[in-house]
């Protein structure tokens, strides 16, 4: 299958929105997400990361 074929309009819309988020800085640092993910299998999981809105 050729990459991109069969992609729904919704998937394309979500991809465009995600790229806009990246362009505007609405991202969470990988190391923060990784620390959160690793904590999920512990007795004290971290709160899910999110970006700060002003």
C-alpha cells in the first residue's frame, strides 16, 4: 500500500491540526512524557503532562 492512500479526511484534518500545534509551540517535551509513561507502572504514577495555557 502506498503511504497516505486510504487516509481519511478526519485523519488528514487531525494531522494538520497537530502540525499547527507544533508550529505554535503547543508541545510537551519528550522527556516529560517519557517520565510520565514510565511512572504508570509504579505505586506513584505522575499526573498526565499537559502544556500550560495562559
